[in-house]
C-alpha cells in the first residue's frame, strides 16, 4: 500500500487551499452542454523503490455525456534521493504531462476511468555538488480508475488509483524505465464542469 511521507503532510493539508482556481464558464453548443473545469492534483506514487509526492494542475472540457478531454502537468514535490552504493548519493527530478481522456458516471454511479498519454523528463544530479549526470525524455501512459466524491456547489473531487507505464529511458545513469514506473494514488480537486 502507498503511504504519504510524513514530511509532505503539510503540503497535503494546504493542497485544498491551493486548488481554488477561477471558474471557467461553460457554454452551450447546439443541443448538448459543454463546460470546462480547472483544478489541482496531488499524487502519491512510487519512484525508484520509494514513495514520493507530486503536485500538478488539470484543465479539461467536459461534455454532458460525462466525457472529459483535457491536459495535465505534474512534477515531483521534492527531488528523489537515489543511493548508488559506497556512500554515493544522487537526486532525481521528474515531471510529466500530456493529454487526458476520462469518462465519469460508469456503472451507474460515481465510478470513473481515465488515461493520460504524454511525455516526461527526468534529470539526475550528483550530491552534494549538484552536477547534472544525465537527463532523458520518456513516454508515459497512465490509466486510472476514480471514485468521485459528492460535489459541493461547483467544486468536484475524486480519488483515483492507477499505474504509470514508462518507456524510452536510455540516458539516466543507474536507472531504467522500471525505476520510473509505479502505482499511483491521486487526489483531484476541480472547479467547474457539469
């Protein structure tokens, strides 16, 4: 099970306050309603054998059928420490983003599904000096199942679980694509939508 590291408990507590974006007004297009949403993301995930926190933003267009098309950008909250033996230590900074497609209201209830298709970048630095040892771009595919919480006015939230698939990692010393793959638990808070 993924646990949220204790040092990030303050970030998790402040997260709802940071996720009060400006409402994007929906429009009517012919006979179907189209609206927009914008909000914040907090993600607990696995990188290189440890649990780490990520934060990001999300924006999307939502159709009356519950289909949502948008984009997401997230980055690791603090660099990931990597031990390479003999007392050597490196840190990894990583972020990714891309296009998301989601469908809400599945199984006649509050269950949803989404997937992200995008690209990311990871950078390795030597500690304590901070010299860059490597940087690489990679492809990301992240499917997720979500549980939507009851809405409060125009504020919607959901808790999701998924897995991040990564490919195309070649230039990160001592790391491979397997170190960037991992399970995710995501809290999303948005304003707008239907």
